[in-house]
């Protein structure tokens, strides 16, 4: 049978529409939350360069080409930090992250001045051993970051990179962009995004999430100051770490095989053409239709609202750009 030319061209356009471009100056990484035995599968693609494991140690099964970046999570995991210190005393890391979401209740949750004191005690000494230091990873509070940086400067300290996390709606690419731009403008340092993903509350369809990830990574890869990012998806879709981020972010299906999201993230294929109006079932279940009701979706939750307010206030107080 001679294939229908229109159908062939349509399929080709669809395939190209969701190709994730190779990272430019950015280094694509893994926010590790999966079974360690799956590390060779997720860590082998050449585009993956690094990973973090929050307060936990390096993953022995991870391909050696990937840099492990330890983290001082906060006082909650003091005993695990002591283990990381023992490891680092044997072999200092290249980079070190600190304080996981200090502007969020239930996470590190610290006053910025107290955080600065703790940073100077636990994290800053590693700079004298040649380790590059990342700030605490904020979720929304630009004023927190400003106060923190001022406080460590007064104590003779500094950071080398700014860490931030972003979760939001599949409809809010502009929100991600504005937040990244604001963080960079505030700190004038390279930006790391160790956690990035779409929320459950935004109720995405699979094609909507796929399109968002494609566009988000395309934009991040084009920003010369974005050094590293890690999509929050290193887990099986039936075993997410929590229900805040949608299970569709997952890189693995319930059988431990790469999902299409995982395959896209691991791909180094450059984007040639993209159609934002195409719809395609990614699918955990290829018999379902790719439709999604938006009636109950929350596209800007409380965190999003206060983050947007912070961004607006930050840019409003900047002096006008000279004509």
C-alpha cells in the first residue's frame, strides 16, 4: 500500500514538534529519587552530566561520568550531613548545595539571618578547599535571598551560584521565565534549578506536560546564565515522592522502563520544528483519549501568587532602564 503523503508529513511534524533540544551552556541533571538500581538507565545518556540526592549520599550504581553534588539540607538531617562531611573530607566535591527550600514551612524553613549563620559555619569553609557553593534553594521569597546574601557578605562570606526551585502550571511558562530572570537579576550569579516540574493541581494532559517541558528546557538552554537544572522526575509514575508534583513528570513507567518524558529528557536531539497546537498521547495507556478537563485545575496556587507578587515588587523597585 502506498502511504498517504499528508499522513506521513503529519506524523513527521508531530515527532519533531516535541523534540527536546540539546542543552547549550546548561548541564542537564537528575534529582535522584528512584531505586538506585535504575541509575544506569537514567544516568547513561550523554546529555546527563550531574545529579543530586538531597541529604543522601552518592549512588554507587550511577555512571561515573555524572558529577554527584552533595547538599547540606538543614538541621533536620544533621546526622546525614555528618556522613556527607566525612565523605567530603576524603574527597572534596566540585560543588556543594545548601538548605533545601528555607522559605517553605515543612522544608528547611529558616530565617535568612539564622540561615546565614549556619551557612557560614557548615558550608562556607568548603570554599577554602576550592569547592563552589550554591545558595540555599528558594521557592518564592526573593527578599529572603536578598537578606541572606547581605548577611553572609557582612560575615566575609559569599556564594558562587544561586539555587532556586520552580513548580507550577503547564500554562505558566512565562511565570517560570520571570522567576528565573528575577533571581538572576537579584543575585547576578549563575543560576541552578535543582528541582523543576509541573504541579498536580494544574491538571495537565500528557501532551500539555510534554509541550511545557519541551518549551521550558528550550528556553533554559538558551539562557547563558542558567548553568544547571534537574527536572523532578526520577521515579516510577506509580511511586511519586509526593502528590504535589504530578506523576506525569516521571521518567519511568511502573515497570521501570523509560517513559516518553524520560526519553525526551535523555535525548540530545536538537529541535528543528515545533507545533504547539499538536496533541499526542504520551501514554501510560494508549487506548485513552488525550483530553483533559480544565474545570478543577489550579494554574496559580498560593505559592505561585506570592512568588508573582515578589517578582512584581522586585522589578518595580529597580531604577528605570536608560533610553
